[in-house]
């Protein structure tokens, strides 16, 4: 995304009664952390809730040629670990200067927290977050969001509804009519070719695909799948990877959207 100004918004920790942090207000939107009661298996469901003002965007886990991927980290002293951060299906954008991947409406990222071993840890959870909000300017938003875990244990149905809605918007796992047939790197390792089957389209618009890799990997945005028999094939360029990283065994996630359905899976690459 073309940017004419960069402003860093840095906020101190905030603590709110209830199961969510205070909202952090910044130009372009606001952000909060929501935490739900600990489950019987030790999982602590949580949510990074991002509200965008009209005309503003934020980014997916692999923004493409520009942008800041959202990140969340939990300090070791809390006695908690962040096991996962999930992303709903994004959109491809092209502003004439670069292609990038993200969201142009408010978005929520489900998180899974868990206590480390049998350690009781703190009665609070503080998450350090970093993300970008962009319009004519880009605002890198850096903040610490704190929630009282005792209050989270008594979280109301409203917080659970917000998290349930966010999870309902996540891609589904592979199924017989929506899955991967083949994935392989090209000979020079600069492009990833994926053949997949997808449910019937309701229009002439082809499925949308999104690829992300481990830290330091960056894939091109906006590759268009081509029909090949009863399946689709898409070639996604690998724009960058760390010199120290190999392709063999690299964890690559493939996300596809077809009609009103979406699917996400780790690739087993030949």
C-alpha cells in the first residue's frame, strides 16, 4: 500500500474489569483483547478484536509486497503460552503501486492460550500486540492489552458470542469436495504450484487463494487459479525467504475461498 506518512502509536498496558481489555484508540480504528474462561482441557480461548473506521485496512499474516502482519506475544512471566492465532479469509488489494493482502472491514483473530505446565502464573494476561492500520497514511499500532483472568472466569455471554462469531468465520478443514490434490515447488524454488478441487462457483469468478509460510517467507498476492479438468491449478510466486531457510519441510499454509465457503490446510509438498 502506498503510504505518505508513518506514525507509531505506542500504548501502555490497560486493565479493565470484565473479560476484555480497554479499547486502544488510534487513528483508523481501535483494538482490544477478549479472554474467555479456561476450559476443562486447560485451553483459554481469547480474541484480538480490531475495529476499523470506514476506508481503513489492516493486514493478513502474509501481507504480500507491503504491510505489517498482526502479531501477538505473551510474556513468559505470565505462566501462559500463545498456542495459536487464527485468521479469517482476507482479500487481495492492488493500489497501483503494490499488491497486498488484508481486510477492509473490522476483523477478529481467535487466539488459543494455555498455562505452562502446572504453574499458576499471574492473575492477569498481558498481550503485546503489533499491527498496521492504513488509509492515506499507515499507522503501526503497538500496545500492551491486559485482562484480569479472574474476571475472565466469569465472562458474560456477550464475550462468548463475539468469539463464537469469529470462529464461525474461519476457514474449514479439507473435505472431499474442497481439498488439495498436489503441491510442489518449481525447479528453481521460486514458485509454488498447487492443484486443488473446490465446490462449484456461483459466478464466473475463480476461487481466491492465499499462501503463507514461516517467518521470513513472503508470497506474491493475487495469483489466479486456472481450471484444469475437474480441478484448479495456481502458481504462487515466492517473493522472499531467509537465506538460512530451506524449502524442504517448510510449513506452508494454503487458504482458498470458493463461493461462500473457504478452506485452509497445511501443504504436504513433494
